[in-house]
C-alpha cells in the first residue's frame, strides 16, 4: 500500500533538523529529491521552494497547487536530553505516530510527505502539479509573506496544513506579533536574602490558535499572578524565565524570589496556597505544580529594582490574554485572541513575546491599541511585527464544491466547511493572487507544538486516499 511510502518519507523528513529559521537542509533535500526524478525545483534566497511535476494523464484545466511549510515547532520535554541535530525519533503505537519527549513535527511534515510520495509515484493520476514549500511559517508566516509566487500558473490551491480530517477550511484569522521590552534596572541588596526558585511544571501547553479557548494554563499569566499575590510580602525577584514560542501557549517557566530568612516559611506557605488556588482553577482543563528549590542565604543579591518589579508585574496583570471576542457570524468560532508565548532576558532586556489573532482586521488592531496603551505606561519599548492577513470566505468556489463532493462520495458523509482561528498561509496566497481558489485540509493531528503531539495513523491513510482521489477528479474535470 502506498501509504507506507508516505510514512517512510515522513520518517526521513523527521530525521532532518528543521526548526523555524533552520530550513536549508530540508529544502535542499526536497529540491534534490525532485531533481533526481527529473522535475523542476526552484529555491529562493530564504529556501522557499517551488517544485513542478507534469500531469500523469491527459488533463483539463490549469495546474493544481499543493502547499505545506517546511519548519516545525521544536519542543523538548523537561528533563529530556535530546540533541536537536539528531532530528526527531518517530515512535508509534496501534493508533498514532508520536515522538518520545519532543514535538513530532507532523505539523507540517505530513504535508511534505504527501508531496514527496506524489513526486515519487509514476501511476497516480493527477494534473500538472505545482508544489509550494515555505519556511518560517511558525514564526508568523514569514516564508509566505516574502515568497514570490508570480511564476505559478495554477489557480486551484490546496493547502495541506489543517489538523482535522473531514473539515475543509475556507477562511482563517489574520495575526500580529508584539514584543514588550523592559530595560530592567537592578540593585544589590545589603541584607541577607535566601534565594527561592519557583519552577512551574505540569501545564499542557498547545497551539495558541486552536487551543486558546480550551482553558489551558499559561505559565506567563500565572507567573504574573503569583507576583501580584505576593505583593504584600517583602520579596524581591530576579531571573524571570519562560522560554517558548509566540504561537505556543507557554507551559513552563521559573523565577527567583529573594526572601528575608525570617520570612522564608511564611513565603513558602503563601506560595503553596497560590499553587492550590491555581490547581483548583485549572482542575477541569489542565494541571500545574510548583517545584520549590531553596538555596543558601547570601548578601549582595542582585534583584530587579522595586520600580521594575512593579512594572513587569502590573503589565502581566493588565495585558489581555485568551479569548477577547467570539464570532457572531460563524457559530463556535473564536474571533479575536491573544497569547503570551515567552518571557526571556537577554543583555539586560526582558522581552515578552505575544501573538494576536483575529478574523476581523479592525478587532486585531483594537487589541493592538490596548497593548500599546499598557506599554506606554509600563514598558520601555513596544514592537509590533509579522502582521499577516486573514483569508476571507469566498462565496463561489468550484474547488471547494469539488472537494466536498469527492469527500461525500468516498466516505458517505458530508465534509464540514469551517473557518479556523489560526493563521494559515492561505491569507497571503489570496492577497497575492486574488483569483486563487483556495481550500485547506489535512489529517487528524493532536497537541501540536507540544511534546504530546501525535498524528492518527488511520487518518493519515484516509487523507492520502482522499487527496489522490481529489487530484484525479481535478485532472479529468469530472468524476471517474
């Protein structure tokens, strides 16, 4: 069965390191793979890639474009000693493929594997194909924004970056990223202080679009609340550290509290009470634990000044987080949201990275303006970047109609037409070529952008069979 080829190619892809910004090796691999089979492959200076394969049958209509992104969100489980350069190890059980201790990269490696299987085949009926592979999708659709697609002849465009089988996406949210920066000032304390490290663990994390409405805990939000709930106690802070990505819900982090020896037990008790409070709030949706590590008392401890401690704390309390608005046009759709992805220090600058999303452009900028007001009062610098467009629903779509008909004929049930509160590159394709007829589809993926990421075996196979059948019908222009 040629689905085995898809999985073989997926495993090969996973062995190639391809975190966002590091796509050269995977782009070169696909380009060489295509050229070895006699097909055209064109890379740009950023390693975006276009591969062309002629039709295998006498076809009607213009080429069909297939598209996926090359990069993945690389996440490692706490305590896992994983070497990035070794690539991802794919494991499996009866139902799923997954990666022990790391993210899997099925988002969007499965799409790339489907394309490689099509390039490798000689007997799958399809029209002329133009395959588009982009870089840095997970960093704000950077590849799609910079890529020149003027050479594409096709107007029928299938994006393979969706994560729910049986759903054909027809529109998506636009997005914007923000960086709030504090030029943190520090001071040395004269009296003895005991350093108390508070580390968060147990939070699930997840995709900041698909899972922003699932009630999951965010380590940055909880860190800000912890500081605020300790504001009446004589504690000073340093080393706030929440590593992560803008489009992933922050799921781990730590900070150091510097406590007078006589207050240590009282502070530890309060931290324990706050832990229980967070656990009660998240009991139906997530888990959270605090690991406390007490160090030997020291004099001359370097901490944030009280001014900056308050600025950071108050900002984290004031900033909007999670769902900011729901759609009244599409039932069940989150319209506007914001995620806090990372809070890290470099060269004395503490930076909070956030991702804003909305399917309504004016609401996206309304949220941006709220952030700017907070930044003007509490931060030293505010940067907005990676502003990408949404993808508007198209009333008339022959491609959508054909895709729906093929799905119903194959599986004896209707495909669901849906909008998604996540950024898809389709927004750029629709903006660059307004005549483009677009859909997005894909197999069942779970917990992407986290160490729990997995993809359903049966869904990979069904989606592959569906993609082949859809391409065959698009080749002939009629049911076969």
